[in-house]
């Protein structure tokens, strides 16, 4: 209760309003009162064009740091500068320009200037300019049906012949609070589309056929009912293969000119046709890119991720958002309720294989993603044939990432990296949430993965500090207290560091912003870490000669020997 903590301000507010009533003939009543919840308010009447209009000035709990509100006591709509029927007035002093020095009397004066300016005489009305700029979010609060106008759609529609209709494919998704959002996914017959949207992830919606009608201009085109829309469509010469709507119970229609588009959805309900208008969200003029130009190179890179658990799922999603468009995902586990505490996936994926669910997640966060999924436990009890096939798939990748914290899986990934001369990153989250580890291994620059792993383990032993951070799970058990558990924030930090290093490898190749190939990252004052965010670099050293590329002479000799073996086998048969 602000007036308890600041009684002098309360006295000032009441005194100023009384002084205003004494000096302003248009303010005829000003009565303080206490509203429910011990909220201080002042009821006042203003005379505008001979009519006494009733209002209430309501002081918020955080006054004077926040402004009071002026609302009509009779629930009427008096002004174009009012938040809906019976709503609060948008005055000269608002939340976006508020100063604690402004008083309630000044708010009442502002309300009078607004109403007398809009109604200068009984038979006249005027427009009071607005200083209030509504955001896109404010404009769409009451719009449950929305549609995107992208730059690609706008530019392609500008090339179409005016006065024609074109079959199109509309994708619509159902979002929070039953918000329907649509966009044109393609133009032309679905099987042979002449244009496709490439900036919006398709998600899991199959979409619906629609009709795009190209008009010379949408200026003056009014569609308030289905009959008007049908007349526009009927008067347009249909070019190409238009969707058959005569038997459909619902259909999309898009009216477009060279600069904008309007979306309409008509459906048959309760023995009559109804029409929904979609609010167009114009994103066609957005010019700011969300990614550096160098990231465009990642679209052509293929990333293999072994382990789609908490760490691997976050890494995959981050790379997809950063521009990677080709993935190989390997994991045989399913998503259980307990995994929701740390995984990128949500409750809609419970019971599904993590790799399958992560594929859907990647398609939902980035457009044009291709994903190869293997529901296999690499390094587990799998057939040799399936393991060999997976290793072949990994050998085609531009970057390999081991997010399993499993030594056997590491051995397989490391072997592929060695044979295929592919860069490799491996990362682990230490049990107990004390931190984690991430390493980058590039062929010819860092030592082979197996040698690097031996050096990493030797570095850990050389610290001379007992370590409870190793384990198959994210919790560490101690005898002197409750188990320490790595939470989502711990995993997210290590995943972010891993993604950062992976992007560096994909974008820069032989150069790097990281002066060291490996880092242990502390998230608690434990083990070797003195405090949170205590990061220790590790430098690997050469261990033996890195395998050189096989020469043509060596390859010929090997093939000659292989042929001789096969010949001897044939002779034996």
C-alpha cells in the first residue's frame, strides 16, 4: 500500500485534485474512495459538451513508480484512445513515458484534453493524433488466425500474371491458446510445384490444397462474407490446375497482389458455409539476418551425432538453428518421463526412440533439414553388419560428434575419424553437475582420437585429486552427503560449448578461434575447479606419425595382392 509508506505523496495527490476541481469548471465531482483490496481511487465527473461523464482514477500498488489508470465508471467506449469497450484511456502520460513526478491531477487534465479535443462541439468529432505505437504482438492479441507473408512468396507472386488463379499448398499449424498460423508452402500442383517456401520449417502438418488469386491490386477489395470472396474467384481466369472445391468441406483462398496477400479459410459447419479472415503477418521486408554470412557454408555439411540424449539432442538442435541441414543421428534409446528434466525433446515424444523424435524436432526448428536415423546402440550388442553400415554412413560426414560418454562408442567413432580423415568432437558432462569436457580433433592438426583420449585421461590422473565426476549417469554418489545431480543448465552449458566448437570446425576448417584443442569446464567449486566457470585448457601433443594418404602405387599393390588371394581361392574350389 503505497499511501502507507508515502503519506506525504497521498496528501499531495488529494490536495492537487481538490485544487483542480476548484479552478476547472469542467471538473464537477472528485471524490476519493478505497476500492476492494485497499486500492486508493478517485471518482470524478467531467463536463464535455454539456454532458457530465463519469470516470475513476485508480492508483496502482506501485504508485508513483507506475502510472494510475483512468476508466469510465459506466463501462462505455468514449474515445479512439481507449483500450476496448469500457477500457482504460491511453493518455499523454503512459507506462512508456511515465515519470513519478506526474500526478493524478495531471492525468485528469489529460483525460479532459483528449475528450474535448475529440468532441469540440455537439455535432462534430475530431481526431486527436496518437503518440502510441502498438507493437505487432499487441495488434495480434485478439487474432487467433494468422498467416505469414514471406519475401519469397511476395517476390514470386509479383512475377505471376494478374487476373489468374494458381493452385497452391497451404501449411497450417495449431499453436498455443489455439492459435492457427498458415503460410503458402508451394505454388503449382503439389507433385510439380513451381515455387516452394524455403524459410519456414514445415513441422508435422501435411497441409491443405488452396487457390492463390493474383489481382492487380488489393486496394479497395473488401471481403466480409463468403459470397464476396466467391465472386472475386469466379471472375478470375483460372490458370493451371486449380484445386477442385465443389465437393470439399473446407478450402483456403489467398488473394495477392505484388506487395501483399490476404488469407481466407472457408468451411462447412452446421449446414452453412462460414468464412475466417486471417491476419497477415508481413515478414517480407525483414532484412536483418540472424546468422553470420560465413554460416551459410554449413548448409552443405553433414554432421554425424552419436548419442541423442540430453547432451546430443541439445547439440543437434543448436547446430540446426545455426545452419546445418544434414544430419546422421545414432541412438537406440527411447525417451522416458525422467529424460524430460534435461532433454531437448518434450512430452509429445515420450515412448518414441530418441533419434526418431529428434529428427522431428530438427525439422520443426529449421527448414530443409535431411536426417538419416539409425536406432542402433553403437558399441552395444548389435550385428556386425549393422555396425559396419553405420560406420559407412559416418564416414560420409563432414564432422563426427560423440555425445555418449561411452568408451566403446568413442572407439568406433574415433576409428571412423581416423580412417576417413574426418574432424571429430567429443564431449561429456561430468556426473554431479561439476562441469564437463569438450575436445576438437582435426586430422593432421591434432593427434589421432585414440591418442588424444589417452592424453586426456592421463591429464585427469595427473591432477592428483580424487574424482567422482566419471559415470554413466549425470548423478554422483558420495558417502558424506546426498547425491549431486547435473541439471538441465549444466548440460546446456556443455552442449553450448560443444556446439560453439563444432561450428568453428565446420566454418573455419584449418583455422580456429580456439587456441587449445580441449577444455575442461567447471560449473562448481569441486574436483580441480576453484569456482564455477573455472575453465582449464588441455593441449595434446603428437604421438607417433599421423597416417599419410595412401599413394596410387600402394593402392595398386594392395589390389594386386587381393586379386591373387581371390584367384587362389577359386583354384582351391
